[in-house]
C-alpha cells in the first residue's frame, strides 16, 4: 500500500498505540482498529516503521480508522487546546468582523461519540460552562446534511483536517496539529456568528436603493452627500465602502449609520457618545464650503471648467459623465 496509507497506530489490549511503542513482529500484540485482524509491527532498518496485516489483507479503512482513533486519544488526554479565530463576513458585502481571536482554552473533560438527538460528533469538548464539537477529517469531511443539523442545533463545531497527512506522522507531530496553532483547524459552524449578525441587523435601517443613472440611497444617516438640500449617498461609490453597510441586495441596503455602530466594539460605547459623534459628523458635512458641488447624475464632485461660453461646473468623472451646471 502507498506510504501514506501505512498504519502507524493500532489497537493493543483495547487501547490505541503507536508503532514506536511496541515490539517488532507479532510480539506487538496489536490488531487493526478497522477490521480487527492481527497486525505485524514492521520495524526493520530498511523500511519505515509501520503495521501490516498478518494475513496480507488490503484493509480499506485501516489507516483512516487508526489515525481517527489516535486523534481522539490525544484529545481525550489533553488539558489545553488552541481554538481558531471566529470571524464572519456580512451577507452580500466585503465587510468582515472578528468576534474572537485565536486563543488557548482549558479542557475540563471530553466525551467521545456522544449522541445529541440525531447527531453523533466525534468528540465533545467541555471548557468551563461551554462545550463544542470536534470532527476529525481524514478522508470524509462533514457533509452538508450533517452541517445543516449542526446549524439547526446551534452547536459550534471545529473540523480538524488530517487529510493532508501524507507521511509517517509521529504522536508528537500529531499532537501539535491537534492542540497547537495551525491552519488545519477551522470552525465549520460557530453559534456566535448568527447571534452577532442578528444583533447588527436589529440596530440597522433598511434603506431603499433608488435606481437611475446612478443608484442612490436617500436620507443617508451620516450625510454622505447633499444636493439642493437633499441628503443622499451613492450606493456604489459611497455605500459599498462604508463601514456601516451591514448587508445589501439590489433593492435595499441595511445601514447601521444612524446608531453609529460599525464594529462589535461599538456596542460597548454608550449611545450618548455615539450620537454626539454622529452629530459632529453631520455638522461638519453641512458646513462644507458652498463651492463644493456634487453631480446630480452620478454624485461625483463637480469641478470648475471654462468653455467657449464662459465658466461652468462639470462632472469630475468626464467623459464617463457629461453632466454640467452653468455658473450664471
């Protein structure tokens, strides 16, 4: 079998054990964790140490099951573990938010393959008053059906990817992959994400997109642009880059500008302070020099130009936009 399929973990007296911890040959006293057949420990000087089926059986699931059990064994004995950063991107936007950074947690205890209704996770990790699932990915990732169940049950789940282990990984190396900081661990679902998205939605206003030569949002809460006394924002030039854009579709934008909340940390700022900041911003925009004008068609800044009939205001996006205003 290919080198990456060599068994390096087996069962001895019902316990998972490494090839490094047993005697050579049949004296190892090990069996295959998948099929239960007797194994031979091959530990010669010319071959990489590994287990082989005594009868020469080509066991399809031996490698997968052995690595799976070894990972569970390591996690069951661990006292601490690094869990990945929790972050998300707001729906339909390029705006992302970090809920919590990568951190090391204490493991109080774990349970293996405990049933939660119709879900059987590989491992349940308990830390303080919280718990989360851990799924070990060797050959099969968590499929959409199981992921949907996890979301409905609202249970945070980490997937640890061991599918790229293509060498004889030692127990120490495997322990590092499982417990330390690396790119092989990720949240496939985290219950904090929908909670925070919903919290942002609750404080946001649903702003209608008015389509025309350009797409506009009237009554912009932070007074992005003002034309003829009417407040608005350009949906592409302004809203797309705005920190208060929480979600959008072709028909509307969810805007948190009225509450002055762009990030999770902003929820900790008292409303009185946030609103004072917004009032100062609006006052600043309203006090802009009257010589600053905006194109009525596309919202870009107008610039002073000179033509054969004298001075006029022309769109700074010319020739893409040819809107002009007479200076008379």
